[in-house]
């Protein structure tokens, strides 16, 4: 595989993104535009968390899209979507490389079998709808799958034994690279923490049979992970710590006890299973259309049920076989087939551990992209194992491979029929309302008097901030008690002080003047006449209004 394959993967991803339309999801309107704007334009000295809790998230992954929307390319939304689809193109390329290893023991050998295996997971409900989107789960998955790929390649660097000494430095570098990519993923998006134990467990599996002991492999991985996290998150964490006494802002404040925020973890438990029994059956709950199980949108997808069941079945069978025979039948690198078996076992260990961590921490579908894209490997492996059982008679290896391909293809076809993809907000590339025309992000500029204070009162409206004009304008996010607590904590107290003592022009930004949190407005002393409200035309949503309260 080379540049030609990568460009083909990018072209496929771009075609999907263009078919879906221009991204206009809630997160763009809430913080994916405001956070990089605040960082690059020096707004942290003026504003006070206009995007609320999400204002404190690392803006690194949002910077490329923000710069595209502030450049002349913004007038070419299809080009921007094509460039954004590059993340999915890279993920397809990396997933195919892992599938090549699992199918053939060679990351560069792409065949119809490995492409079909990769397509099984890549077409899932978590991955496919994010083509060209700005959720940032696909870039994180690229780092995680890249880390797994480096780990798999490193595991084969000591074979054959006669050349192991020559390959030790390269193998060590790959172990380190694997950890570094995982650490960068966690640093850029903290939800990727669920993949850290999965990579460590996969490293233990991968190290067996090589010159590197499992303990040393995990140690090298951990050093790389720590350095990757420090490089990617360190500057942002230090910035937050200097201002708020917590490198994560309001997150994990049960550990840091910053006086700015309540001493709670700030987690989202909406999608977690309610019991052990429900956790065991969880993938079955979204085989049929459901809402609120693993995502806010209506969706259905049997891939996780098939993939996780296959993973458990295969790992159980392998463990039982080793227990009964009391020896390891697989010697990595002796043949391509044995290398493929070892790579498959490592991938299955990663899927199992990552899924368990994901289920216990979030159970939010979007965060499981790096698991979903690998599920085809589990399905293929299970099919081959079942074809090799005694009741199938004598089945040659070629027959097993052919049968597995047929099974994966049939299941992919059935899954495609059964899948209901979540309908994340998208808009046409040419916007027929005001402001008319083609653009990735278009907001009619809002001119405000000098020294105005704008309170983001309700809804995802902070994306308007870069388009508000006026000297000395400041933005503040209303201190919602769910995450900011009461005035006993400094953030809520500072918001109260800033709003109540402001004597200049005052405005509120909200979605709808007749649908907002009135108790929150009253706690700030903000009252406005709905007649003073006017819509802010934009091409992301019709639900934005600015109202004068002072």
C-alpha cells in the first residue's frame, strides 16, 4: 500500500462527506468554532467561558477547521468538506493496514478479503456518519488505530531470530511510537483514555514470543504515552492550571479541588448501563432502532453485537485450547499465516479491553469509532474458527478462507440493511435562506456598541462570537448550576459579579426568546423584552437571537 491507496481511501471518504452534506452539528455551534477563536484571538483575557463547560476542552483538533472557515476556502464548502474527510480517509487506510495484517500477516498486502473485512466496521453507525464532520472522534481514532498498527508491526521486528539483534532498535522505536500516538490521542481528546488500557493489554499479547518481555513492552509503551500526553496536553493543561488551579478546568475537580468549580468529576452518565445484566447484553440493545441507548439520535446497528460476541467466543476458544495443550501453538513470524494469527489475537485483545473500558466509562457510540472499525476482524476470525470445528468435516485452509469471506460479505450486506444511521445535523452546501450563498460557515455580522457585554444565556450559540463586531465587546457564559455550582464557587461568583455590576450596553445570545432557562436569567438579574430580540442570520441553524437587556 502506498500513496495511491491512501488517495483512493480519501476519495471514498470525500464522496461520503459530499453525499451527507455540510456539517452543522450542535458541537460546532457550541464550541468547535469558539474555542480555537478564543485561543488564537487572545479572548481568554476578556471572555469567561461563553461555551460553558465545553469552553475548557482542548482546542487543538478544532484549529484546522476554524482556520479553513476564516480563509478564502470558506466560500468553497465542498472543498472544506473534502479536506475534513481526509481524517476518515486516513482511518480507512490505517484500518485496511490492520486488516491486511490480520488476514495475511502483511500490512501492505491488500486483497478483496482484507478490504471486505475493513469495510464491515468502517460502514458502522459510529464511523460513517462522521465523514467530513467536526466531532473529532475520527482524528482520535486515526491516532489510536495508528498506535495499534505500530504495536503490531513492532511485535514482528524480532523475527527471524537470526536478525533479531539488528531489528531491536527499530522495534523499540515502534513500541515507543505506539505509546506516543496513544498519548497524543488522550491529550487532544480526554475521552480517548479508554484506549490506554486496551493498548497496554494488546502490547502484552503482542510481546509474547518476541525478544521483548511483556513488562518491558508495556514500560516502553507507557514512556511513549506519557511523553505524547505531555506534548499534546501539557501547554493547555498548564494554561488552565495557572488560571483556575486545575489543569482540566472544571473536569476531575474531585481530584484537584479548585475553588473555581464544584468538587465533582463532571461526567456524562446518560448512556451507561443500569446493571451488570444490562451491561452484558448492551450491544443487543441497539440492534434494533433505539433512542438514548448509546446516542441521542435514533440509530440501529448489529455490528457491535456480532463483533463483540465473536471476540468473546474466539478469545475463549483460544484460551481453552492453550490451557488444554499447555503450549503456545503460534510462533510469530515463522510464516505469514502464523503472523496473521498473532496479529488477529492482538487485535481481539484490544477490542475486548477497549470495549470494556468504553462501556464502563461512557457508553457513548461516537467515542467507540476505534473499536467499531476493527469489528470486521472479529467477525472474520469467528467465521474461520467455526468452519474449522469438527462438525464441519475436513475443511482446507483455502476453504476456511473462502467461507469466511462469504460470511463476512453476507453479514455486511445484512448489517447494511439493518443499520439506521444517526442523523447528525447537516445542511445543503448552497444555503437558500439568509445569508444566501455557499459557505462552510456564514453568519451575518452583528455590530454592537462599545463596551457591550454579551451573555450566552441558553443553547449552542457561541459560534456567533467571531462575527460580533464592536470595540471592547466581551462574552460570558451563564454559570449553569449543573456544572458551575452556586456562587460559593469562584466561577459562578465571578459571572454574577461581572453581569450584575455591568453598566454598559448588555445583550444576551440565545436560541429562542420564548424558550430558555428563566431561572438562570433571573439569577443573573437579566431581563429583556422579547420585542428587542432579532434573529442572527447564519447557515448553521435558524435558532439564534440576540436581545438587549440593558
